C-alpha cells in the first residue's frame, strides 16, 4: 500500500508528487533510522560509542549530514501533505497515518535537540546525553516521547515496506523501546 493511495482523487498529481518525495526521502531516512536504532541497542552491551563513531564516518560528513537533514525536512513536509489530503478507510491506514503524524513531530524535535546540543551548547551527543533526560521528573515526558518515537518509526516503516498487519510491528517497537529506554533509564545496569 502506498501513502498516496490514501489521497482524495481531486488532487492526484500533487498527491503523486508528495508520495514520490516521501518515498525517496524515506530510503535515506529509513536506512539511517534502522542503523541508528541498532546503534541505540548497543547501549545494552556497552558498545554504543564505538558503533556511533563508526556510523558517524558515514552520516556526519559535510556531504552526508546535510543530505540526511534535507531528507528529514522533505519527509516531514511531504508526510504532512499526504496526511492532510488523505482519508483513511482501514485500520492499517489509520496506523500508517497516526504513526506518521507523531514522526512528523519527533523528526523535528529530536534532530533539532541534537543539533542545539552540538552547535549551540557545544556538548557531546552520546548515550549519556540521550540518557540525561530519562531521570525524574523529566522522564515523565521523555519515556513516552522516546517510546512513541521508536514504536512509530517501527510501525510506519514496517507497514510501508510489507503487507503484514500493524500488530507485529507494534510489539516489536515496544520491545525495542523497553530495551533502549530501559537502558537509558539505567534499568539494566549503568551506562
Ligand atoms: C530512544 C531512541 C533514540 C535515541 C536514544 C536517539 C539518540 C540520538 C543521538 C545520541 C543522536 C546524536 C547522534 C550523533 O551525535 O551522531 C541522535 C540524532 C538523530 N536521531 Fe536519534 N535517537 C533515537 C531515535 C531516533 C529515531 C526513531 C529516529 C528516526 C529516524 C532518529 C533520528 C535521528 C536523526 C535524524 C538525528 C540527527 C543526526 C545528525 O545529524 O547528527 N532517532 N539521536
């Protein structure tokens, strides 16, 4: 099922254009996102920074970082356009749209926080930085924020690339969230 299948027939060409931009940017962002989440899982084994340093050689160069951030902007803008024009007719489409809507928020807030931390505050963006907000009382916001980010990404990508129902991706997303957010909160030992 393609996102632009959800769009009203009154604007088929604009919907198609948004769908093409959305799918194109999703290739860049989806590839990064999967590698990035696997990197977050390395918090469990204590190898987060080693893997992050290797990945940064790919995504944090003068060519690739602007490309990644441009993919974020294109993904969010085209996604909002698809959301506004679409009318869901099945529960699968509702999952696709609602996880996409949350990702539109998360994909603005989360990379912006990393960029402010690096370029304005001059600090590191390592696992300790990500974990610094999973403490009382900030955890009241950041546990659901990270959990919904990981789960929305997993469900949204899963539905876009397979014909499987949302439930399996939802369980997978929640399990990854429990491991990553639990590790950031120090539930499985010190970082
Ligand atoms: C709990 C889950 C997550 C944690 C702990 C986390 C942590 C981080 C960290 C530490 C950075 C800085 C990276 C660096 O310094 O190289 C970062 C950046 C970023 N994250 Fe996440 N992330 C999470 C989920 C996600 C998800 C689901 C996405 C969706 C694709 C995402 C997209 C990004 C993007 C686009 C950046 C900016 C990359 C850059 O320009 O440096 N993150 N995240």
